[in-house]
């Protein structure tokens, strides 16, 4: 039986990350119509049934996603070459998206997530690219957790992958975040939470055979007056280092170390580092993260993703909390278009003031119809059964972060089931 796994993997990478010539860490939209979709329907065995239930601890964590997504999401759009001048190509991109916290999109609002133009292949940038507009930018993820461990999306301008600067390539981007102001009708005082963000990347540095290093930093300046309605403003920053190893059992491995301060932590919960968090965060707000994410395809009919992550969050207001998680998703193909997928993940979150740690383990089994046998072959049409088990300390968090509401009451386990489609194109 033939399994065209090399073709499937290449196609998936091109569709997810952009053109084949672009590095996966740097999204670059390929010409044509492309997008992403996940949607489905399910239920739970708890409390007499009802909407699908999902298992997560919320706060500074992300949940394992297979058979554990109670929402619907899509994004799609078109990229077109609109001009060419010598060796320089001008590309315009426009994408929209829609999100629903339940299984039905209904009349959910459609938003614009990409609207930008880039000039590719500029000679004075040694083949680099200049761009202006709103776009996705430097946003690699841990797929199992749907966690973009760094995300520099936004509206701004940049110069990407400039050559002739040593062994790697340099990128710089300027963004304006949270660009909203509020005026008090009486005092006329203007309040704002806006921030100016500057991102610096020196990447694709060869450090060993089939291995490269990326160094990424953000510097964030809070804007507005300290005596407005939003209170004092703070600056922040983050630094990250990622080692990526290719040709690992037919796949690759990413090891990352990250540290952020103030708005550089990326958000009140598990914000995406690299973007601007709230400018109300002072220098006491800190995040440290270390992780390893490996996705391999050692056999045509067998692939697997494995993740291990440690993250510590600190602040004067909430104290210190540490999230530790380990998860695995094995994929075994029985035929070219049918595979068995499973996912097992376990989380532990410490609490301040000597409170017991929260613990949650989730396991999913999903028979899947797929356009190929590979780990990244899509679309996938899945049936799934998911079981979650947690301790008493985690009960309130599981109920609070379940889309269906607190259906588990004081119970410490639950089962959900349903169907889901996921595809990128």
C-alpha cells in the first residue's frame, strides 16, 4: 500500500505557513484563495446531556484540543500579485474571520484579520521584503494546544528577512496595538490603553547540522497619561530563543525559552508573548516559559506530536503560579484515507498561599477520515469520545472554563462526544 506522506507533509506546510520558499516561522501568504476551518457538534453525558463540554483549567493554561474544542472558527481570504517591477513582486492580501463560542456560527460578526501589501525581493534589502498593513506575523504554534507561543500579529509596517547581516537574517516591525481612545464627556479627558510595539528578529542562524536558532524580542511603550481612567501606564518587553531541528524521524523539533515583563507577557491569561499585553501591567508581572514540541513521521502510516512545557507567572496582585503540562498525539493510518487518532494530555497548576495544586488529565479517541495518512494531512473528518478527570482543587476551574457552563457541579470527571472537521487550504 502506497502512502504519499512526503507529498502530504510538504503540501500541509505550504498551505499552513505560506509559500514553499518562506520559512515556517515567517508567514507569507501564497497567491490564491486560502483559509482554515474547524467546526463540529457534540454533547456530554453530564447533567442529562446538552451542549458539548470541554476540559481545561483556564487562567495561564491552554487545553489539549483534539475532541476538546466547543467552538467554531474560520478564516479565509485571497492573495494576489498586483504589480511587478523588475525582480520585485507586490502582493496584496485580504482575509476575514469568524468565531463562535458554540457549535453554530449563526449570525456571528465577520472581522478583517489581514489587509496588507508587501514588496518581495527588494535588492537594497538583499532580497528581503517590506510591508505595511494588518497581518499575521511570526506566529508559530504548538498544534496540540492551539498555542501560539509567540505571536506578533497586528497593524503596522516592517522589513523582513534582510540578508547580508551575518549568518542569519534580520527582521524589524513596528506595530500600534489597542489603538482605541475614550473621551469623558464631562472632563474631556482622553483615556487610552494604546501601545507602540517594536519587534526584532534575528533568525535562521545555522547552529548545527539541520538546526537553526531564532532570537526574537519585543519592546512595548504604553501611551497616554497616568492619571486617566485606565490608571498608570507601563512599558514592557520580552525575549525569546527557539532552536529548530529538522529531519528528526521524518519531522522536526522545536525547543524554546521565553521571558517577558509587564505588557511583554502578552495578556492577563495565557497571552501570546510578542504582542502587547495590558499597559496596566507593571514590572512585577513576569512570565517565564520553557517548552519542547516535537512532531515526527517515522513511518508512512504512523506519526506523532509530543509536547512538554513549563511556565511560571508572577505578579504582586495574584502571587506565583506554575503550569506544567505533558501531552502526546499518536496517529496511525489503517488506509490512505482512514486513520486512528488519540490524544493524552495532563496539566498541573500550582496556586499561591499554599493552596493545593490543580490537576487535569484528558484523553481522546478519534476515528478519522483524512486526505492522506500523515500527521498533518487535512482535511480531517473526525468522530471522537473524550474523557476528562480532575481533582477537587480543579473543579471550580473546569466548570468556569467549560463552554456549556458548570454542568459537572462537584463531580471530578466527565465524558463528551461528537464530530468535528478541521482543514486548511
